C-alpha cells in the first residue's frame, strides 16, 4: 500500500523527513515524533540539522542496508560537522559513512551502509550537534520501514544509470562504495565527466497501461535544456525521460567550486555531462553526484527513483606549495 505523498509532507513538517526526532536529554524510542517543538524553526542561520531515516532495504545479494538523509533547517548556512562527538552513529561508529558537509534544506538518501548482523533486534542512532543544538534519530528494521529504491512498485520505474566511463560500470540507486577516484592539485580545475541515462516507467500509473516505448534517439529531436526538464515534470512528447544531475560536496576540508553544479545532459552523446571542480585546499574529498528523474527529489517521498554516487578526489598542493 502506497502512502499518499501528502502524508509524507505532513510527517516531514513534524518529524524532519521520515526520521524520528529526539531532543537532547530524551530517549530514542522508535519513530514517534517528539512531543516538544523542534529545536529551532527553519531560518537563515543558527538553526539545527537532523538526520532523516529513509528506511532499510535488501541489496541484490540479500544483505540489509540502511538508507539515510538529513534536513538542514538553515536556508543560507551550509555546515561542516566532523566525525566524532558532534556527528556520530552508535553503536559501531562513530563513522558509518555519513556526511561531514551539510547542504541547506532536505537532502534525500545521501548515504547508506550495511546493517549489523543483529539489526532486526537492534536500533542505531545518529546524533548531530550544531549551533548549540543536539538532535538524534533512531534507525531500525521495522517491517513498515522497508523501502524499494531500485524499482517503484506501482509504476515499475527504475533509477537513472550513472557511468564515469562511456563503456564503464553503471551505478543506480543508493550510494555504495566509490564510483570513481581522481587526483588533482590546488587551484587546477578538475574535469568531471559522467554519462547519465534513464528508462521510462514501465507502467502508466494514471491509467494502468504500458507506456509507449521511446523512439530511436535520432527521432527524439532537440535535447532537453541544461539539467533536463527538472524534477517532477513529465516526459516531453517523443523525448527521453528528463534527468537532472547535481554535484555537491559530501566530505572535505574546504568548500569546492563546481562550474556548473548542474551540468547539461547531452542526449546526443549518450547522456554525457561535464563539469569542473576547483579546490583551494589540499586534502581528501568525497563528492556526491545525484541523478533525479521525473519522480523528483527522494522519488517524491517514496525513495525511488533517483541515484546517488560518491567519488573520491585527492587534492595535492600546487607545484612549489608547502
């Protein structure tokens, strides 16, 4: 049974996007929202960040993984929270692959990790402390929290595919490991090229009929505008499903400049999309590339169908630097 999206919106306003909110000093007793107001409202700066438990799912090998996002209530304050007391997952952490850089707003399914062997009888917590405020969510394996990020059960839609070589492996759905690795130097723009493709949903939910197959590429006409038609919009007549690609920082010692952060997807070149990333501080960075199809951010709240991948960049000092 699919829960209406309006229910998710209502829950998000109270429980920060499908994750239980626990105020400092309270116990994490499942997914019931706190009886107290949120620690701070949405505002430009000075507010809190809360993890968002999206749910658990089974990988193709049968193992269980946990899917997690977050909600940064600051509209103009991106935050860096190092792994440790202020950014910890327990037990078994504090590091389970969570971000240390937090963009503004709601970010869906930004990381996943393999659940512990006894997860069916255990809960995990993710605690974030920022701007003097502590928020903790619980993660568990309750059956009502199972998600299907690899296929929408109603429409048979699947996530976009991302490749970092034209003939390389394809990645789809939640992030798992590293999709690519790069090396660059400070101030030298790093060229990042990906190929993104998507298949239309196999079922038309509106009338429960099969969707007509896409015409050959040569008959599709002009490619969509930069970044595709935008999340939540339907397919153009005779065109491929829209894909929106977005690059962002996931972990790293300093900000990264993307030019552009949302590169155009060139359908005529097999979905090729190119951007550059420039770093002003040496160190190790993790970047996130998100691909959205017409289902929009977070699959419209149903956790399908979008793709997140992580890439590693080692940034060396510029020649002659310290």
